C-alpha cells in the first residue's frame, strides 16, 4: 500500500480516529493497522515477516543468559540467511554459473519464481540492531510481543525506513496509552505529510517520466546528455526517497511518535563524509555502528581504517541490491570516503584548514562533490556494468562540454531543481520563524483557504498505486 493513494489515506484517517478515541486500545489499533497495511503485499510475505518477528523476539530474550553469544549468532544467521535467500540466492548462483560454465537454474526453477518480500532489507537490519543492542546491554529485551511488533511493523517506517533502533522507538511504544493529543505534533505531522506528498507527486514522479525516457536508450546518450540525465535522476531519487521519509516522519507525529530525520539536503554536501551524514542518515549510522566500528573503526591504525571504510561502504552497496552495479556504487563511495580522509589529513599537515572559512571554497567543493555523486548515480541507475563504463567514458571525455540544443531545457530544469533544493534547506532552517510570520500576518480564513487549496490539489493528484517509491525494491 503506497502512501500517496486514496486507500492509504482512508486507512490513515480511520486509524487516527480510533487511536485517539480509544487511548487504552492504541496498541491494538496500530497492530491491526500494521497487519492490514502489510497484508496488501501478500499473505505469504506477512506470514514470513511474522515468523521472523516471533523468532527474533523470543530468541532475544535469551541474549542475557549463559549462551548469549550462541543465541546472537543464531539470530544473525537466521535473519541474514533469510535476507540472502530471497535477495541474493539467484545472483550468487548466476555468478557461479558464469565462473564454472555450468547451468544450475532452469527456466522453471523455484528460485526464479520468488518475489522479494517488501521491506525485508529494512526490517532485517532492525532485527539485527535490536539483538546486538541487547547483547551489548544497551537495551533490555522488550517485555511485550505486541510492543515489539509495533516497534518493527509500524507502517510509517516498515517498507522503506527510517531504520529504527530499539532505544529510539521502544520507549515511545511503551507509553502509547498515556500519550495526549499534541496539537503541535499534529501541525508538524501534517506539514511533513504534505511536504512528502508534494515532493513525490509534483516533483519525483514527473521527473521520473523524463528520466525513464532519457535512459531508455543509454547508448544514444552523448557525454553531456548523460550528465544532464544523471542530474535529473539525482533529484528524482532524492525527492522520491526523501518524500517517503518525510511522510513517515509526518505520520509518526500524527500519532504522537517521533521518527528520526533521514535526509538533510544532501546535495549541499562538500565531501563524502558530509554526504553520508545527510543522505539516508539512519542507514549510514547503522553501517557505522554495526559494521564499521565492530570491524575496528579508526582504532587499529590508518591503513586498516581505510580498509574498514571500504568494506563498510561495499556492504552498503550489497544491501541495496543483488547487482554488480550496486556493489560498484558502494565501492565507489568507499573510495570517495578514503580520498576525503586523505585530503583532510593533508590539509591539516599543510595548515590549510582556513580554506573551509571561505564561502567560495565551500561552494566550489559542493559543486565538485555533486558531480562526483552523479558519477555514482550512473552506477545506481544503469544495471549493466558495461553500459555504465561506456557512459562514464563519454561523461569524462572533452566532448561532454558540448551540450546539444535539445538538452538545454533539461539542463535548465536541473538548475531549477537545485534551486528548489536550496529553498528546502532555507525553509527547514528557518521553519519556526516562517511559521511565526505566517500566523502573524495572514488571518486564519486566508490560511484555511490555502490549506484547503493544497489538500484539493493533492487529492486530485492521488494515484491508484502505479507509481511506487524507488526504495520499495530494496
């Protein structure tokens, strides 16, 4: 069930009404809503999700006993095994076939008929972080199966994040019945929900239509056309994914719950380290806390630090999908992180940190890194690595400086979208002041008319579900 459909809006409003009408039954109301929401994906997927939830919940209760290490390994192996079976089995077998020149999968093979369960990458990471945190005594096992189910399956974040942690969300779930209607949260939730709907329906989807056309024949793209097409894809994936995250946060606020921020205008980053603090923040933090730091982080010397960075980002690429281009994308970002660390070290040694104080230097590095990010997006968007290398060669050739006249309009659109990105950054940075001025200088009838107009436009644009979110496939 997609957030930008009439069916979901009906489910949301009915759930909110019941949630506040029966405070003592809130956990049951949300449990039923979560089941109904996920059930749309298929009964089989719901059954698998329920089985993994029961296994992780009951197993985690033994993470404080004598065999805690063995229990942890069991939880990790079962959850990662489940993820690998559905997401990577065919990929691994296909690669074995190529290496050994043998045929292992037939056209009617059972594995080829498997459908990737919706949200499996996200809830698997949540199961793992929950178990590891109990093992490390950062949190205690949930005292209620329903509360644990609510923590994992809350429909706002279930399908595509943000990736939740037990210490962030479980304490809120435990206090559901005592939460009071918070008008500030309702306003904030409505703002984020509308912001996400606007991003998705008015920006991401129209951009996607053009991007699909431009990339339909990648062999026909010149270097400059490939750059401009990638600019558009960069904003398509940002507006699409951040739209889901904004709506998830907004839905959380409507129920009095706070979900973590997942995006902070990432294309205003001046380097790889900053980018991963602003793009898909909950995944970046998860990779840092459960892969990079356990490997050794920066505690075992510079060389190993860079190796661990590379491994962690490669794991991020693998998490995104069973394709070599995703793995290349992760490795590429690992390389960018290493290069930024080396560059920062060199600047310190040469006493050039003062460069960071100059606005011209800041904007120059933002522009450079945005283009470096776009190189990575080519690997993300094109699933044939041979085509990826072809486009990158064209993009990095001198001929890429020549822009065909038919691509100028798309270049102007990309510049306009970057302007919207800047505007979003400014609006969020000054949100409180803008809200104060809005309520001070515009009377309530005018505000009501504006709200009504926006709602009417969004209702008209609500779709039947043909336009999914990009990250649903992960």
